[in-house]
């Protein structure tokens, strides 16, 4: 396959995946925090904020499992097959989500969002495609462009919600389902068929025995997981709860949240277009610098007024895009021998696990003050920046024989 076609296909997949994942973010806060009481936002008489936090948690739970197993599955059965099956399945998940909203069925909504998340965890599969078929600066730039497509999906999803929700609460999800089916058709044409490789085994046995968490048996990959988990807890806490902050502080509706998100994702997408370029600075040093900037901007949302917080939300996209490009390229170079699908799966799974952690934390903290979960996330990202500096210092001062991975 020509490199430009591979990169274009990867970016399309990234765009469609995060468009579907981000679609509910501007829809749910007004529905649960400011909507009229109904069977959806008062299920079993539970507090709407608690139901909102669980609704945020369930999709990342599916993504967590999907990201952990889809990369290794594609290592065994081929990237193309995994991509096509999951894209079609995620489209069905969006249709079920639309039906759940129309029927005001909270259990069906949770089940549909879980299944959609499970099948939208394609990022490690696509990153593995790029990592194994491209090399050097082109690979780093391609991964950065793929990240840009993922970020663009976080813009397109909420924007799609804002534009189409006037036609009905379910309409955005039907549109997302149709887009996924069109994307799957394009990928079927663009991606070459592959022969299964590796050890024999069923889908279930490969998913059970070769999931990304198996990498945690290695000391340095375990350290990467802990460091990345702390950073992404800050990021996911920000993603999940800044819309609720906008509702509470600025009384924003779905369209207002979508407009702020346009600014954030526009900055993030533009930054990602340049973030994969070569640099003479050590990757961990660069990642640490970007992580501390992210922590400062998240804290500015929690501690500032509406205008300071909105500026922090939009500017967040700049250091976060550069952080992602840096850490993913470094991990591909350093740990690729463990299988690019598994390594990229570990990074994506960490992000999903952080979503769950912060959704659970937010379910408690937002009952007191939404700013508390944002401050907790800022602190965790700042700790991750410190830990990256310590890792870099250790590698610079410990003999290579002692620093080698166990």
C-alpha cells in the first residue's frame, strides 16, 4: 500500500472513532443537569449527577476492554479484519443508543454505550499499522497526524451534536452510524487483505492470553503505565467534567458547549499537525514540560472565573497534542519489540482506564463541587510530569546495564 493511502485511511479511522465517542459530551450535561425529570435522568430515583457520571463511565469501560484486546487480536488475525468488524459493530451501537434515548431507557443507553466503546477501541490497531509499515520521521509525523484526526473527532462529534440535535435527540447518533458504515466501506477498499499470523488460537483465547496488560510484567512498561495513568487521569477528568463546569458556571446549553469544544479541538488538531516533527531534546524531557503545562491549564479552569476557564479549556489542546506525539513515538521506538499492537494498546487502554477512574471520582466529588475533580486531575498530571523528569535523570545517571528492562 502506498504510504499516503495508509496515512489517509488511518486518519479517517481515527476521526470516525472519536467522533462517535465524543458525540454525547455536549448532549448529556444539559440532559442530566438541567433537563426536565424523566425516566432517563431520574432512573430508580437516583441523583441526576450520579446517573450522569455513570453514563460517562460506561463508554470508557468498553473502550478499556477494546483497547486492551483489539491490538493483540490484530497482531494475530490482521489489522483489516479487526477494523472492519469493529466499525460495523460500532455503527449498530450508535443505532441502539439512539433508540435508548427515544425510549428514555437508561439501562439500554448504558448497554449501547458500553458496546460502542468496546468496538471503537481501534486506535492501537491503527497505530500498529503506522508503526510497523513506516519508519523514522515519517512514522512520527504520521502518528501525529493520526492524533490530529483523533482530536478532530473530538471537535466533529460535539459539533455534529450541536448542529443536528435540533432535529431530535436521537438524530446525531443515526448520523454517526451512517458515517461509520461509509468509513468501513472505504477501509475495505483501501486496506489490503492480510493472512493471519502468529500462534494459532481462537479470537477469545488470543484476547484472553495476549491482552495489553500482559506487558505490565516488564518493569519499565509498568513504570510507563503508572506515569501515563497519572497524566491521563488529569486529561480525562478535564474532558469529562469541563462541560458540566460550563453548565454550572456559565449556564451553557448543548450548542454553547459545542462552540467552546470547537475552539479546544481546533487548537489541538492544528497543534498535532506540527507536533511530530524532529527535535534534539530528550523525549521524556519534552513530555514532562508539556505535562506540566497541561496541569496548569486544567487548574486554571477550576480556579478561574468563566473567561479564564474558557481560555484554559481552549489552550489545553496545544501542550496535550505535543505530549501525545512525543510519548507515542518514544514508546514505539523503545518498546516495539513487544509487538506494536500490544504497546499501542497499552497506551490507549491506560487512557480508557483513566476515564473510568475519573468518572468514579467525579461521581463523588461533583456532589460537593465540580471544581474538585478538575483540581485532582491537575495534581495527577503535575505528578506525572515530575515522574518523567525523575525517569530521565535516572537513565542519564544509572549505567545502561542496570537500567536495562527486566
